């Protein structure tokens, strides 16, 4: 279900190459290389202090790297001028920061103006409705709850329909309903072709729709994990697991058979595997889809880094 | 650009240091006008309301106005850093120089706003002394407060406007210096402290006579020294432009 992947940069919407950042002699990030393709969701995970926020500041052009380059749709964000940010929507703080004396709508109007959007009224209304903020849109942001501010942050990021979305902890401070809403929107945007990069600690939630997870540790990209489609891998428990695994390797329609503790893991048709095992008189105790537990994997990977 | 300038102006007047500064500029002239120790301090007996603005200017420019100006300039950027809104703005496809340029314009306008409020406050405080023609001087024209004869209200106002405008320009380099420090430190307190410290340090440099003509602190009283305007004014403008350009240059590649 998971595999380490090399970054492919052809046609990438967002691309970081050999990115490094030092403060004085202290390296904060080293040799970060990865790419996010259009329509792909890339989740950035890592313990506190691993460099996620610094990386996001570099990717959005708020900070400048000591080495390396970031390209948005092929344009160098540092030397390509501000125009490279036209394709970018981002929220780099949790909760998102806004001018507290302005209303939610006025804040979005300012963002629209700075983004060069003309006649943005209808689009502002649309994103406010999408993020369920219409009822509070004309109240000063200082009266907003944490969750409302966070949703307004996402509204400002998607306002100009960017092709690349970079979000730092987009679900931080949201209630379960708000979290589902944000995930739903992100999945929908990715489906429409937007390249989404988000940093998160909520790996189990993100693994439902993320395509890749980059695990950061100690300022380095420890691994990129590609998440496959759910339901392709199965797990079964059987009376003699090693022998059953050896047998399943010979069954057509069943692939990548392996042992994990007392369970047999395989890909392919569960019906074929089950019928074959029963035919050979194995006592099958259970068979179920084997969901890749990203959180467990991440924990293990960071621990061993 | 005009819309950004209006936004920046709106943000400026919401800053706490600006609100306190404007209140002080409005109210303090009343204290100067009715202070019992005025004669002892300045050897001055007010004979006209037109003399109160000069009194406010003389006392204010000594420390209060430069300090308020530095605080406001530092807070214009520092408050955005502390609120996190600077990132919100810089993420947009707009040149950094345009955003900081608008702030610099507003910061350079602030001394005039501050001084205008002080002038209005002073004229209000001077009302009990009368604002008609009088024998004497405004304190910022020929003959200082003693004057050189009778002064009409129009002449008095013209002298005061000229002095207040010059005082505004005198405060420009300090505003530009404070915003330069704000860009460097990204902190209101550090920037204001650094700007005021630089000002105090420059005052000490008068111990080196060769440097004196080039120190901006040598021209803080330019509004009462018309003979120094031809050299002092261009120098103050050069300082202002220099500090502003440096701020823009550093901000262009500054990590936020």
C-alpha cells in the first residue's frame, strides 16, 4: 500500500529543489526536494520543530532559502517576481490572521483587490457561502470564533481560484463538522486539478484523500509515502499463517503476499484468496481490508529517524 | 495605489500610539498655555493666542513629537507583524515595494497630521488670549516672541504654517529611520527604541564639530532658524530618501 517514491518534477504545479535554510550556522532545513502535481494532495507531516512552518514560509515566498529553488507552475518564486504568486492561495498561520477591525467581507475585498480581482463581489459571496460564513460576513473579524477565522482563512486562500494551495494546519481549531467541511473542500479542489499542499498532525483524516505524505524530521525530508487507493490490500488471519502465505503466492489473482505478525497481507481478489484457502482446508478466522495506518507508520518512521 | 494608501491611513489612525499621540498633541497645548511656570522657564508672558502654537512646537519638538513619530512609524509595520496580517498581505501577487512604499508615504504624512492636530489644539488653547492683531511675535518668526511690531492674524498664521511645515519635514528622517529599523527588527518596541537611541546618540555627536553640519539632530530646530534651511532642508530630505530606500531594499528580501 505504501512505497517510497522519488520526486517527479515533470509538469509539477509546485516544485522544491534542494531547498535549504540556515539561521546563522544552524541548519533548519536541508536538501528538501519534492514536487506536487496538479490535482495531487500532498500532506506534510512531522513533529514540532521539524521545519514544517519554515518550509511553508519558503514555499510561499515569505522567507528566502539559503540554497535551492521553489517553482510555482515553473516560475521561480524568489526571482520570478510577485507574479509567480498569482497561482498561489495560502494560509500560513493557524488561526489565519485578518484585520480585526474590518468585517470578514471587507477583509476578503482587500485580498481580492491585492490579488487583482475585478468585480469580486459575487465570488466573495460564493466562498463565504461555501465556508458557511455568510451569517457572520458583515461582522468585524475580532468577533469571530477561532473556527470562523480559520474558515475565513481558507476562503481567502481559494478566493481567486488558485492552481496551487498551500495550507498550514488548515483544520486547527475547527470542530469536527468544520474539519469535515475543510477536508471535503480540499478533496474537491484536488479533484478539479488544484495542487494542494498542507501541513498537518491529523494524518488519519488526511490519509482519506491525500496522494502523498512527506515526513519531515530534523529539517530533512525523511520519506515520501504514496498512498494507494483503499481496499486493494487485505489482511487475513489463518491457522498456519506462514504456510498459508506461501500457498497464496502460488494462487493466480493474488499478489504481493507478505506476513505481518500473525496476519497474512495480500493484494488482489479477496474472493479468490478465500476460496483457495478453504479449498486447501485452511481455517480462516477473518478477512478484511487492510487500511494502511499512516499515523502508525509515521510514528515508527519518526522514531527511527 | 490610492486604495492601498487609504487603507494604510485607516490602519494608522487605529494604532494605539497614534491615538495617544494625537490626543497628547491636542490636549498638551492647554497645559503649555496656562502653565504657571511659563515665565520662569521661557521668560515669556503670553500676549496673544498666536503665541501658543509656537510654545507647543518648541516644547513638543524637544522630545515628544520625535518620540511619537518614531513610535507610530515603528508600529505601522510592527503591529502587522505581531497581528500576522503582514503575511496575509505579502502572500498576494503584489510587489513588496508597493506595500512598504504605501506605509512609508503614510508614515511621512503622520508628522503633519500630528502637527496639524497640535496647531489646532494650540489655537483652541490660545482663544482666551485672543486671536486678533497684536504687538509682538509668534515665537517662530522675526524677533521670536518679542516680535518687530504689530502682527496681523494672517501674518501670524503664515509664520506658524511655515514653521509647522518645516517641523514636519524635520520629523521625516526620524519616521524613515524608525520604519527602517522596523523592517530590520520586525518589532515595534525594538524599532522605536533603536530610532530614539540613534537620535540621542546623534545628539551626543555634536562633540565632533566636523560632523555637526551632517547630523540630522543639528536641524531639529530648523523651523526657527531660517538661515539654516538652504543646507538643512536638502540634508533632511536626503536622510529621509536614504533611509526609505534602504528600508525598501532590505524588505524586498526580508524573511517574514
